[in-house]
C-alpha cells in the first residue's frame, strides 16, 4: 500500500484532546518529531507510518497533520508475572492535527 492508502485506511475513532495555542503559528517539525520519539520510546522496529507536517485542506480549512504508527511489546493481561517470550505485539498511533489557533491530539 502507498502511504496515502495507509492513511485512508486508518479508522481514528478514539477520543482526541483539543488545546488552544499560546502562540500563533504552526507547530515546529522538531517539536512534533520529539513528541513522536517520546511517545514511542518502547517501540520495536521502525515506524510503520511516520508522516510529519502534511498539509491538507479539510472543510475549507488549511490544516497540517502528523501521524506515527508503531509496534510495541507488552505483557498479556491474562498473566500475573512477566514470563520471558510471553509478550504480545501491539500497535499504537499518535496523530497531531494543527489548525487555526488549536491543536488536536489523538
């Protein structure tokens, strides 16, 4: 799949947090990449999807979105103590939408 097809295939049905910006302007690439690194510090392997500051027009508004998708290992919920090699591989994502005076994070 192409990157565009991967993005169109995502179902973002989780809650999002909305923040009003203190300063006008777009978020910096360094800030977004640093946020992605911190959020995915336990990731295994490379990002499955990593798009930063993609310009898009939505409902007659210019927005920028950034998204990363990654794998991480976690102890299954049905065991009490961690057992070597008994880890689940899970997927996680972080999406940041930058528009007007607001930022949405999901």
